[in-house]
């Protein structure tokens, strides 16, 4: 029990440390990082071959995903955003997102599309799922906010989507404490490189 508590304490400390680091980035640093990330995103064969891409809206110093969303729209790709599942706590739905999509704040204060069953896409029909993360290591392990939403999504039966983590370079740590439920990522994009495992 002690080791689990110790691991959770380490994870919480890392979350705090890395979130502070990315929030400390200036507007110029954020803009440059987002532009550099966009080039890796657009050059990725996984993205080039995808027609349905799940993205998310950046908060809390996360690297800006709006340029990625705009690039997908320009290329005629369908963009989907996560919505907290109204009946199954801890799970996500993915809704089609367009410029005119009505939005609302969820329980975490994050903007998400207003629930519309006609806009829901089964996660098994999405080609690429871009995942937010707080920290990552050189083994492809991802540390999220602790809710497990994306870990559950990425273990969905029949999932064919390629998961791609998006992060600032300052979010890389030497090694993450890993739990049994953690799902490592095959790809992580940062402003300086495309990590592949």
C-alpha cells in the first residue's frame, strides 16, 4: 500500500511541477511552440491518412491546439472534441466540431460541444486521437490529470485510432512512475520532435 501511495504522491508532485512550467511560458513562447508543433502534426503520415481526428481545446498552459484544428478543417478532415459522458462517469464521448458548434463549459470549466446525439461519433470510427497530457517520458508513458478519461478511451474494444500525445518540450520528465492502468502512447509530438515507439 505504501508503494501505491508513494507513486501517487510522486505523480501529484510531477503534475504540479510540470503544470507550473508550462503555465510559465510567455505568449511568444506559446505561439512559437504551437507553430513548430503544427509542422510535425501536418507532416505525420498518421494525420495525413486520417479523415476523422479527435482533438481538444487547450487549457492551463497546454500547447495551443487551435492551429491544428484549423489545419484539419482546411484539409477537409472532420474534427471531434471530447465531451464528458452524461451517463457513464469517467468516460468520454466525441462530438463533431465545426466553427458554428454551440459550446458550454463542463464541470471542469473546459469548453465542450453541447451534447447533440446526431453529432456523436463512435470512438471506434475515429482515425487519430490527439490526447492531452501533463507529462511524458522517453518510453512513451503519459501522465494525465488523474481522471483516467483517456486511459479508458484508449482501451476501448475495437479501437483502431492512432493515439498521439501533444505537449511542450518542458513536459518531458526523466521517468514517470507507472500504474497498471496507464496506457503508453505510440506517438508524442512536441515543438522539437516527433517521438515514435
